[in-house]
């Protein structure tokens, strides 16, 4: 690209305008990577005209440019989660447009016949096979059969340029191989030597040659994707960058861990940053102490995980005074667990550059990273965990595990191959007392926080969770209605409840209700409001005892044993008791909230409302997450 193209990327603008535009674009890209389609739409609206201009200059045809831009934008949308450097969205988009344009020109365009690029200057192979220019193996196969002087026979200068670019690309790809891999690969593909001949040349077994060739193919495919998408190159040894880092893992007792690993992971992150939080506080402020969701199909445990992960994390961390950064995605080439929770995540590629820079940056700064771990120890299937270190030399991450107090290691390959990509770290603090325009006493802030939590608990219990999967066959019951669904599964004559799911559901929700009781005991209310809150706390304690009895009878273990009819009925009875107690708790909380709001309005008719709205109260109103 010539120097005249610099203006394409905004270099002709005043410096301040460029900086402001770049910051805004980076924010939109980060939101798009988290699945915000509106943010991606803003980017496209802003740059569609520019992309069309690039395509038209490359092809000389406005109609072909329309098709190129459409294909490029679809590709950008599908792979925006793989863009490692979010400040380089525009050059990344330009590269995608250029690649799509080149692909169209190779296939045939306005100034050439409809024929593949393989036919330009050389005849098709005798067997009639054609070259797939998006498949690396097909390109390499074609190159081994292309005459050395084919390019000179073509009179069109554009052909020389495109062929030169192709060979430069292949040359660039080969740089990802080490010296021996490159020599063996060239001998096999370009010199057309047999594996036996190569084995004799390098004094190694034929099997080893095949291993080298297979490994080189994998590296080249990966490098081909990386170059085509304009991703940053992998960090090389000897670059001077940090190659290992580990954050001290605070010691904790086994009984300190929470069954709900989403909240437990957040608690661990805060512990590592020196901000030790009480478990009851986190369960209460996050409102997970007051949630319960059951699958409409059977007693699967997936209801525990079906909520808006991103929104719930952002809201909790805002309440605690932190800002978070996230990286989310789902792989298109692998079965995705918990589809109802991750279906809104963007499709991402299986590339180390998509996650390792994110992890290194945070961990190098002493900040652990929350992840979704699909290789958790049994009896769990998948849970949230915390990455607290990495080591490039042995290519492993250091990760917490609910079963292993000492933690474990996960290889880079396993981390990249995870079908669900959910990584979150703490950017920094927000809403410090110095930053508030009108600082409030800590007690008053805690009181408002408790009122928001109580509002959520009431709405969630009576109306259920508003977050619903888009996939039609995934439906759930939540709030008090979840008890009825759960009891229905146990008493249904048409099937057997899932015993493994029963064990996890009862274990998680019994603990949650215990923390609901603990949280309510500590809220800073007074007088009648406090009395009603303590009655609600006692009712939650009774509900926790009833669900806990189910957990004792159906422990959370891996087993193929079927629940007997007597055991099913005993569990149904306990759930009926738990529902009665929780219903009473909600009635007490409704009276408490009504009393607290009336008292607040009598004392300060306007200020509390303004302050609550300013602090983001509205999002608790319907139990959306």
C-alpha cells in the first residue's frame, strides 16, 4: 500500500480528533467483543462507506465492491472476538476487505473471465482439479506443480502482483516453523521428496518425518488464519517480555468455599487483591442468595448457570466499587455447553492470541482473571475458576478448582480449545469517596444497597427471572414457581428425575438460602423494619434446612443410582415446606420495604430517589439477570 493510503486511516485529521475517535472506536470494539450487536452496528455505520471505497479502488467495479463489503462485514462480525489489539480495528477491517477483494479477483471479476486464479498463466492439472485459495493444503499442492516460469508468461501486470503477493504470503507463513520443520516441509512439498528419502537425508525414522509434516501443517493453518485476520504475532522467546508470573493464592479453609462458584470466583479475585469480603455480603449484594431456577425438562442442574453472566458481573462489581473488563465468545467448531447462557456470545476462533495477551496483561499487573472452566474436577462438569498465574516456558496457566485447594494447571492448548470463552478481570476502582459529588455515610450506602437487594428478591420470587434463552427448547422456571416445577419433576409418572442434578441443585440452593438468612441479619435497618427483616431471615433459615435435608438424602456425587419412589416423595414434601417458608419470607420483606420507603419519603421526599437513580437502582427492579 502506498503512502497515499495513510489518509484512509484518519492520519489527515487533527491529533486530538484522531485520539478521541480512536478511544471511542476501541470502546465500541470491546463492547462488540462482548456480544453487543448495537456497538458493532455503530462501527459498521461509521466505516461502511470507507470499506466500500477500499473495495471499489481494488476492483474498479462498484457492484463487486458491494458484495465484497458485505462478505467482509459478515467475516468481521463473526471474528471480532479474535481481535487481540482493539485499538487497531480499522487496519484489521481494511485487511479483511483486501483479502475478500483479492479472493473475488482470483475467482474472476469485471475485467477477466470467470475462472480460478490457478488458471492464470498455467493450465489446470491433468486430472482437472482446481485450487481452493482459502485452503492452505490446496495452495501448497498447487505450488509444487506450478512451473517456475509461469509468472513470466503472463502479460497482465496485475497477475504478476497477485502472484508475488501469494508467494510472499507463503514465505511469511513458513516463518512460523523452526529450522528443522521448515527444511523437512520444503523438502516434502517443494522438492517433492518422499518421506523415506527425507528420513534418510536427516537420519531419522519415516514415522518422525510424518510427525514433523503433520505438526508443520497445523502450525501453517494457524498462521494462515492469523495473517488473514491481521492478528498480532505470537510472542517469541527472547523478546524480553515477562514469561512467567504467579499471584499469591491466599490460604482458605475447605468450608470457606461457596457452592456457587461464580460468586466464589469473584470472592477469590477480591481476596488476591487484598479486599477480603464476607461470603454473606457477596451472596446478598449479588442477589444470588435469593435466586433459584429449575429446568422445565427434568432435574438437570443447568438452571444454576442460566443467567446473564456479563450483566450480573458488571452490576455486582459496580456495587462493590470496581470496573471490570471481559472477553467472551463461543467456538463455532465445537459443541457449546450451557447454550442458554452463552448463545449471545460472539463466535470466536481457536487462537492463542485471542486470550493469552488478555491474561498476561492482567496477571502481570497482579490482577487475577475469572474464567469459565470446562475441565473442572469431578463431580463438577463445568464451573467458574480463577487464573492466578501463567508460565510461557511450560505453556500452562495456574487455575483454582473447587475440589483442589492447591489449584491445578491448564495447558495453553486446553484453554484455547475451551468451547466457552469467558474471561473477566478487574480494571480498577470506581466511586471512591473522593470521586463522589456528595459523599454519603457508609451506613446509609449499606442501607440503600440492602433495599435494592430486597427489591430484587421480591420481584424475582414473584415474577421470576427475566433473562430467558433465545433457543426455544430451553425453558426454565424461577423464583417461587421453581419449587412447583421441581416438585412436579419428582412426582411425575412419566420419567425419572436426574439424581446427579438433584444433588447439585439441593446443595447449591440450600447454601444460597442460608446466606440469604445471614445477609438479612446484617442489614443496617432499625425498629420495625429490622424486626420484619429478622423474621424473613428466620424463614429463609427454615427454607434452607428443608432443602438441606434433600441434599443430605441425595448428596452431590456422580452415581447411576435411581431415586426410589419413596425418596422422590420425601424430597417433594421437603420442597413444599421450603416453599412455604420462603413465601413467608417474601411477605415479611415486602412489608419491610414498604415501611422503609414510606419512612424515607416522609423524611426526604426527593433526594433519596435522585440518589438511588444516580447509583443505578433501576436495574434491580425486575430481576433481569
